[in-house]
């Protein structure tokens, strides 16, 4: 919720990301705790779906009709 504070505390993950992407900084989006939780849940769900797709691409189906 407050990325500038995380960077100021020199969080190891934040420092690693700053080194890997020196011109990119996460802005403070002013999200509430609830909104932040929703964003994290969405990212988790998308990561799970992407990993499931990689594990079983034949099982992926968009409902297209042939």
C-alpha cells in the first residue's frame, strides 16, 4: 500500500526489483487495505491460471465452436 516506505526500509525484494528494473518504481496508488487484498488475490488467481495452463495446455478451452 505504501511502496515508498518499503523502499525506504530497504526491503530485500524491493531492492532486488529496483536493481533488476532501475527505471521502474511502483507508485503509491492510494489503495485501501481491502483494495490491496483484492489486487493480490487477482494476481494470485492469474498466476495460478497461467501455471495450470502451462501444466496442461490441452485442457484449456475457450468455448470456441468448430
